């Protein structure tokens, strides 16, 4: 991609759909995928098998995509964002491997999880391999700033995972406590990806902080939409069953809102379901979330987070890449999977 292509103005047309964004970033993402394939090489057969299984499982590559688009929106014309985007994807994949073991999830995106195929030990150890390979790649970039951001990010994600574990089965978790979990566990990597786009571009601190705010609120919107889809989505499209969060005893925002708006006997029903897990009362709880407006309130909160993310981009120069970020904010909550 030439410098002129990287920073061309948005006058070329609308950037309204995910397909528009993927077409805009196709060349960059092909280079990122090349970095991913190259970095996955291992002489250990099981690592090679598990990693190619995971890479072939699909997924949007949303976090590396955000890094690439953020860098280009800052006018970046170099190539450091390719390995950086691969590192971000490896960190995300490692968290998924560990998540699926903790949650005892047998499927993701309609395909068996690694731990369901190879067992818990292999999934955990391959996740560890991905973390360590990520830090090997960071060292090659020879930037203490980049290492600081990613080291802090992986540590925060781990804290978020532990907080979520502590919250499971606890019906007293409130909105603030839940938002702390999703900030640490989900939004922090979105934030880091967007911040790194500014860092690799050599942008001043105000631009870096603006993109970090965009990423944080985008990550919140994305996770809140996931929470909502667990109660409203289509199982085949989601690649998981409706009610999976409830079955695991996770007090997500729809339940938190419903619990504060329902009758005492309904609250006791929700509390029991969260404490015990399982789906015996799923139909009744779905009815409560609908009657109390909890689903609409969650959707509105996701939209508000996406609007906050968009507002953080006001200082960026107009370009196709900026428009792509704006569209991704809308698509973070306006989706069915």
C-alpha cells in the first residue's frame, strides 16, 4: 500500500458495512495473516495441530483489524503494525483457550473447542505457548513502550478473568462490579489495539488517549451486545446455545437489570438460577427480562457506549479509515452474532 492510499480522504465513498471495511483493509490483513502463520511454526506436533485448528476456526480478527485501521487512520505508512496486530490476535486467542477450559465450553462459533478435542492440559499449555510467543515477538519490535502496554494489558486481562470467576454464582453483583469485569477482561485488549495504532504511528498523547478511549468503549459495547445475544440470539448463528451465560451462573447485565426491576419472588428465581447454574427456569427468566425492559436497557447501554466511542474520534482527520472506525462502533451493537 502506498502512502497516498494509506491516508487518502474519505471522499471515495461510504464506509457503511463490514464488507466495506474488510475490503479497505484486505491488503493489510493479508499481511497480518502472513505474520500469524509464520509465527505459529513449532517443532512440537501437538502445538502445530492445535494452533492450525484454532486459526482455521474462523473469527472476525476484530482486534488486529482495529489496530490496523487505527494506525492507518493516524496516517501510518510503515509495516510495524503487521506483527503488532498478530501479537494482539495471539493474546486474544490465548485468553479464549483458557476461557474455554475455565467455562468448560465444548463449542465456539459452532465448532468444538480445543479443550474438547485435545483435553484441558493441551489447551492450557498451548495458550501459554501463545502468550510466550507474543512476548518473543514484542522483543523483536524493540520498543519498551509497546512492551509496557501489552504487558499491562495481559496482566489486566488475567485480573478480569479472576474477577469473573469470583462473580460467578453471585446474584449480588451490581452494574459497577460487572462493568469492571468487562473493562478488564474484554475492553482492555480493544483499548490496547487502538492505542498501539497511535503509538506505532508516533502520535502525540492526546491522539493516543482518544483512540484508547474509543477502544475501551467499543469493547464495552461489543461485550454488552454479547450479553444481550445470550438471551435473544439464534443458537445456530451464535455458535452457542441461548442461555449459556445463565447456565454457567454468570450475572451479566440483562440479569442485573432484571433483578433490580422485578417482583421479590421473581428476584428469588433469578438469584437461585445464578447461584445454582443450569437452565431449568430459562423460559421464566427470559419472560422476566422481557417484561422488565432489561433487554432494552442493555441494548441502550450498548448503544450509548458505542456513541461514546465514536465521539472520541472527533479529533482525527477525516478519512476512509476514520469512517471505518465509526462504522465498527455502530456494528459493535447492531449485529446478530
